[in-house]
C-alpha cells in the first residue's frame, strides 16, 4: 500500500511538471505574440495628439532616488516628444520639490491633491481623481498613468502610447526591480510572479504604474465612481476593463526599472501588502496561488525530506529527483524573466542602476526555491487586518481596505 501511494504521488508530481512546462511555453508564446502585434501595428503610424501623462507622487514617502527618477523620466520624455503634457499630483505642501520642472511651462502641471475629493480612497486614488478632474474635456487621444517610484524610459512610453492609440486598446507594462543587491532579488521573486501569467487573458493584470488608456475608453470606464471608494487603482482598472469588454494587452518592452528598499522588514511588509490586495480584489486568484505554493512547498521540501529520512524504498529517490525538477522549473522561469524583461537587455545597458551578474544569477537560483517564502507571505496576508502604505494606515473592513481614520 505504501509503495502504491508513493507511486501515485510520483505520477502526480510528474504531471505537475508537465503542466508547468506547458503553461510556461504558452505564456511566453502569447507575450511574444502580443509584442509582435504592438511593434507591427504601432510602427509607422501617425502619432496622436495630446498624449498626457498622469503621475501621482507623494514626495514625503518617496526617497530622493525615486523623486529623481520621476523628474528624469518626465524631462527625457518631454525632450523626446513622446508626451505632450505631464500632470504631477502631490500631497499639499510638497510641490516645491518639483519646481525644477517649472521651466517646461504649460507642458508640466503640478497640482496638490484635493482634500475633499474622496473619503475612503487611498492617497494615490485621490491624486488620480484630482488629475482626472484637471484633464476633463481636454480632448487628448491617450492618457498614460505612471508611478513616481520607477524610472520610465521614453522608449517604454513610446511603445505604450503609440500602441494604445493605433490599436485602440489598453496597454500595460510592469515593473522590474533592478538586480543590484539581495533586496532587489527578493522584491523580484514576489513581483515577477505576474510575468508568469501576463500572456494569459484570464490571469493578465493591469499595472497602474504604467498603463496607457485611450481617452474615449477612459471616459467610459466609470473610474471616478469606482476609485473614490477603493484602495487599489490598477485592480479597479482591470476589473472595469474586463466587465466592459475592453481588450488590454501586455507590452514586454514597457518595463519600468524600480529601486528596491534596502530592508528585509520593508520587503516583507510590501510583499504581504501586495498579497492582501490580491486577496481583496481577486480572491479566486489568491486561493489558486495558495494552492500552488502549498503543493510546491510540500513537493520541494516536506515530502522529499521525510522520504529520504526514512530510507525505505527506491521510489523515495525518484520522488526527490522529481522535486529537484520542480526547483529547476522555477530557476528556468527566473532565467526567462531576465531574458525577456531585464532593463539591462531591453534598454541595452542604459537604465539607471546597473544590474550585476552575481545578482542575476542569484535571482535565477532563488527563483527555484521561492515556494516556501511565497507561501509564508500568503499565510501572513490571510491574517493581516491592518497595514501601512505610503504613510497611511489602512484597515480591512467588509472585505475592503480603507484608511483607518475614515472608519467611524
């Protein structure tokens, strides 16, 4: 009986490896196919008019490096003629930090968030709503939303804006934590999970840190009502786009290099918060991840360790071998992510913050054994009822996260 059970486990693990390999190939094939469509449809098209960038930026909770990324991104994009207008929205009293951009005249508008614009939304959503009010009726073709904690290469914006205009679809990019230390490796281990699902429509996400939306679609999405009561901006955009039948595609060259905070505690708080948002907005996806990483942890560590310890029958060695294949699959995913998404490759070594080969190799190695770490983060996310984000404390109430001060 024991041998039969072990053989069944062995077969299940083999099947799991095959399914992972098929999923990986399908995902990559779809991502590359979408990129070919973007390059074909956007190339040679007349540029649109009134390309506008909205950048919510809380200076007080951003590092000088992040603010520098924002200013540099705007200056380079305006200088290259990629965008026609940039609207930066800060917290009250923070605009002085961006006065260097004043020389661009009416091409750059720096606003302060309107205090009474919403009560239970996040500070970021408040800033976005302020910007949406400012561009109301402006008549531009495409609006691109950018996070201020990442560097947005003008080439990135060019692809997103031109593709969105030429194809009439929502175009999303994603972030990549520049591999220059152990902290960026850890951040990418969590963040790059999204890369493994971007090629599949049902699991593709919109990243609000770089997303280009045709103005006519933006006006019809009802974001004003939705964002005024929500913590997340991108999850709301994604759900509204799906509900209304709008197509959104992933641009693999629209990658924004991002500096990682150099603290293990900051990493863990960030990772748990990311999973909390996933749990609140896509509960089915959260449960699927929980199942995947629970099984992965068992297959990689618990089961092989126990079988090797008892040293009863030869099948135990086969199970351990298959577990090693699970680790290898994860490392292959890591290597593919660097090949497809690393700014060092996309921008030919020109992104800010040089990546180092030792950390690229470290990321590949650790990606293969990330299951226990991801599982621990997911478990923490199921128990979290209160967390901080950009200087604001949020409480979970009725399956929603709202500023704690708004709860009466």
